[in-house]
């Protein structure tokens, strides 16, 4: 099992990889929202529920997909959308 610090490092690396498609372009928004990739950032505690790099990748892909399918820029802010996903899944 990987430590929280390793999960945080992996998440940051994964989010900063080059974009392969439209959904990947929202990774930058996630990076800007999280801002501080350290174990002191309470936003990152959701990583305790994830057990592997693959689960982290799936979490990011699911969030990006939800942004593409459900985010309405006229009615909500991207930061609110990301926060809700982190808190409630």
C-alpha cells in the first residue's frame, strides 16, 4: 500500500501530464483548485480512500468525465463543482 505522501505526489504528477483529449484539459482546473499538494492540505484527504495509482487515475478520469457531461458554466463555478466531487464523490 502506498503512503498518503506518495499518493499526493502521484496525483500531482498525473494531473500535470500533457492533455490527450478534451476531458484531460480540465486537469489544469483541478490543479489550480487543489493548489497545495502536501499532506497538510485537507482537500487531499480523499486520497485515503484510494489504494493504488490506478484508483487515483480512475478518480481523476471520473471527475474529468463528470465535468464534461454535467458542468454548466452558466450556473456554477468550476471550483464549486470540483469541491463537491472531492467531498461527495
